[in-house]
């Protein structure tokens, strides 16, 4: 008999976009959006910010596979995260299951 193990996060793949948004009377924000599709329902997607003290911060995209019943249908997802643009930001680095991506930051 084996003990129940919690699901472990795995790197996830997606397409990314980043947008720098001005904030009235505040520090601009950079929004990172990930969009993709999972083979079934029930996946939980999350960004993780690297603990390295670099600017701009680096991120990775992860998911947890479902552990219970799922619907066997392609399931799109969208996930975003945000950080303060304390200085000029031209690109953001994201690591996922497909590798390392440098995503250009667009301004609103």
C-alpha cells in the first residue's frame, strides 16, 4: 500500500503577451498574460516569480494536473501576473515546458 501523494507542479506551455500600463499618480505596472489549452478540464495554472533579485523579475509558468474526475475536452486557459515597472522594461523572461522565452513589453 502506498501513501497518498499530493500532485506536484509541472512546467506548463503557453503563449505570452506583456503590456506596460500607466497608473495615475503611481508606478506603472507590467501585466504578463499566458494563454494556452489543456487536454482536459481540471488543470490549475500558476505563475511563479523567481526568488533571484533581478529587474525585471523572471517568471515561470506551472500547472497541477487534475486528480479527480475530468471532462475529456480541450480546455483553454488564461492566467496573468503583474509587477511594478520601477524602471524601464523592454523584455520579460519566462520559463515554461517549451524552454526560455524573452517577451517584448508593449506600452499602452
